[in-house]
């Protein structure tokens, strides 16, 4: 392993860590309500829920972030903003919008503090001035391209983040063990690789986020009394 790949791998691990302070542990992606309503109640139903969330993310956030990554590599900031707009347009419920916006701004603020990335500095300024939404997948794309992390690794990190967020939440509100959650994560790796092979050639017109069951869970969470996770 070269010194360059050691550095980029270290940064990939840092940005993929659940302790990376962008707030993903505060959200359950609708799982809290799904658990409360007994829709997700064991390892099998949790696996189905996590896989649905992963597919939804790959074919919406994943496509936009890949295009933003390539735009950042080319220095095309206007295309980065276009990708950011497409992400927020794909969020069907308030909770999903709140999640990607809070985490996006946190990511931008953090990266401006720890590294010299002119594009991220500009992105954060535009977020604060209301020029762009500032979504998490696009902030990730800018940060990881700047850090020398590959496009494939960025996509993997994003999918790992979605999976890990829900599995971490499941340990607090679903009757599953660490063995169950880790097996689900382990078994999803081939699926995530296959999704990348599909979405890497897609454009904005191919983006879709149609998983109505998850949107219903999020809308119920907004109005419900469950408060273990942010809504």
C-alpha cells in the first residue's frame, strides 16, 4: 500500500466513522416509528427495512453525489450546486429534508475547519447565504474528492452511513442483537457493490426515491410521541 493510499484510506475511515461529528446518530430514518408500529420487530424485518433504505439512497443521493464528485474533480462548481438541488428535490418528507440539511451543513463546517478546501468554503458560504440547500451527500462528495478518496469509496461510505445509522438505531428500539446487526451489514456488501455498478452511469433523470412506506413512517414520526431520535 502506497503512502498516498494509506492517507486516503485513513480519511475514508475517519469520515465513515459513526463518531464523525455530523449528527447521523441522532436520526433513525423512520425506524423508530416502524418499530413502534411493529412493522420492524426482528432481524428479518430489520434486514428488509435496511435494504429498502439502502436502495432508496443509492438511486437518489448516490447518483447525485457521484455526479457532484465528478463535477468537483473538474472544478465545475455550478454543476455541484445542480446536484445539491436535485438531492433536496428527492426528499419527500420534512424529516428527510431536515436530516440531509443538518448533516450537510455540519459536514461543510467541519471540513472548512480541518482542511483547506476552497470549494467547501464556497459551498458553506452559499449555504449560509441561502444560495444552495447544502445537502449531506453533496458535502460528502466535495470533501471526499478533496481528500483523495475515490468515487467508489465515496459511494461505499455513503451506503455504509445509511446502513449503520439504521442498525445503530435498531439496537436501541428493536429486539435484535449486535450479531444480528453485524450480519445484516456484512451480507449487504455485495448488494451495495451491485447498486454502484448500476448507478454509476445514471443521470439526474434516473433519480428516484419511491419507498412510500418509509415516507409514511417519517411523517408519523413527525407527529408522534416517540422522541428517542430527532424529528
